[in-house]
C-alpha cells in the first residue's frame, strides 16, 4: 500500500478553528472575524487579547476589569527571578522565556485545573507576567537592575518602561503596540499547533505554552525576526550611509546570497504566496520608527534586500522582516526579538489551547515506515 505523505503537513486541514482566519487569496487575516489591520489601527493590545480569548470585543466593564487585573499581575515573581538568575548571560533569551513559563506553571495553584475558568485565569496571568521576564532578561544582560512595573501605564508603555527604565515616546509605544497586535495570532502555525498537540494529551496550559515557545524559537518560525537583523548586521549597518548606497550594498549581498542558495530569513511564507497580510501595517510602524530615529539608511538596506529578492525569486517579505528592524530601532538587543513575539503570541496560543480543550481529540498522525524489512537477531 502506498500512503500519501503530506510532508510538513503542507496543505493538511487538521481541525476547525474560530480564533482566526488566514486567507491567502484575499491576503487577509481576521481575528474572530475582525481584520487585523483595523484592530491594529484602533485597539489597545489588551482589548485584542480579550477578543481572542472571549470571541467578542470587551464592553466597558470587561475592559476595566481586565485593566485592573493585568496591572496587578505584572511584577516579576521572585521564584521566576531566582530561576532566571541561574541561567547564563550568554544563553538564548528564548531559553529564559521557556524556563520562566515552566517555573510559573510549576508554582501555579491551578496548574492541574483545566476548567475553562482556571485556564482563562492562567492565560491572563501569563499575559500580564511575561513582559517582566523579557524586560528583566534584557536588563540583566546589560548589567542593569530590575525595574518595577508601573500601574499608571498601559501594557505597551509599561513593557517599554520595565525594559529601558524610562517612559517611551508615544510614537514608539504605538509601533510596539501594533507589533504586539500583529504577532498575536495566526491560525495553525508551528508553535500554535505544538500547543494544541500538547493540549490534546490533556497536559496543562503551562506545558503547552512551554512547548510552543520551543517551536517558536526556530529561525523558520519566530526566530526569523532576529535572523533578519543578523542579515542587516552581516551586510553592515552604517548610520552615516545614504539610503541609496545602503540599498545598493543590500542588493549585491542578496544576489550573492541567492547565488549561494542561501535561505534569507524574513522572506517567504508557507501559507501566503502573494504577500503576508500583516506586512503593510508593520511596515508603516517601521517607517514611523525610521522617521522618529532619523535612520533612513536602514530603509535602504530594507528596500535593497526586498527588491533583489523580488526580482530574483518573486518571494515577498513576511511579518518578521519589518518587525526585526523596528525592534532594533526601539533599542532591544537582537536576541530579545523572539521573546517579544512570545509576549504577543501567548494570547493566540492560549485561545487555541482553550479551543482544543473544549473539543478535544488526541493529535496523533500516522507515519509511513521506510526502514529495514523485518529482520531477526
Ligand atoms: N530565501 C530564499 N529562498 C526561499 C525562501 C527564502 N526566505 N523562502 C522560500 N524560498 C524558496 C526555497 O528555496 C524553495 O526554492 P526551490 O523550490 O528552488 O528549492 C521555494 O522557495 C519553496 O520554499 P520552501 O521552503 O519549500 O517553502 P515552504 O512553504 O516550506 O516555506 C518558509 C515557508 C517560511 C519555511 C520559507 O519561506 C522560509 O524558510 N523562509 C525563511 C524563514 C522565515 O522568514 N520564516 C518566518 C515565517 S513567518
């Protein structure tokens, strides 16, 4: 019998989901029915999180309740801080994020309670707690002290405050908020599917999120936003250069990379073949940061790579391409970019975990054996 193999599960529809709809034909992405571009233009990230979890936009009372909840669950748990302090400064920050979620799970009183109410509480707490993990990790790598959260700031303002120890300007907060909204959810991507596989065994929420972080780390998935910056660094970032000169160098670099058959991160997508629906909105946020920091030459690199990739292979940028340089301009170290993606995607992952649990079937595909025929000792 010859089985049909769907390598990488490409084209396989594994289940239904009501969380988001990715439509490559119309190049659209809907969260619970709402175009992501509209959400990014108008809503706080906290409201988008509630939409993903609850299926509907929050009313004023729900917003207020979550506002108070989120602000009161931001402080870095001392047990998490101790665990982070045990990790070497040169380990990847994704390892820190993965460990932090694991420690939070091990200490959670509701860890083994998988009722919808307990799961939502754990999801909201994780959402509120994770920024302090990223912020503290970024600071300790710079030999800086922990900065306590501020309850008078919203999620994005406070995230930047805890990371940099100063209030971020409105323009920066807004670009950051947009990136969080765009990174929040994207149907059955590798990390979300991982979270669903773990949930399908009836394991706890923190185990599912920890596993999802492992999947997100890879450069073919979330790690691509860092890899984009490594490409820029390999080409060479020179703030004194003109945009045109930077573009010319980037173009030449890309031609050479493609001649060497290198995969260039930040381009291509398994689902979108004619452009990633999230890129125009993220590119606007990047443009705002480039204007704010006066770094036109970075856009030279950006445009040069994009043009050369388009001409040679007609492959378009994905969300990680504009997100990488945006986070760089804000002042994050390159290795911190994918942990920022965790902070955003906790919303989508936990919405999918709830959905999987509500209508569960163990996820366990078959394989076609191609090893040696039966043999005997
Ligand atoms: N750089 C160079 N070539 C690329 C490419 C890239 N970023 N992405 C795709 N291609 C080429 C492949 O080399 C392949 O060419 P070939 O047919 O001549 O061998 C073809 O396009 C198909 O690529 P493949 O990797 O098989 O398609 P996929 O659907 O599995 O790929 C990704 C999806 C995302 C894994 C792929 O585009 C990729 O590796 N991109 C870079 C990583 C990245 O940015 N990930 C973030 C995704 S949001």
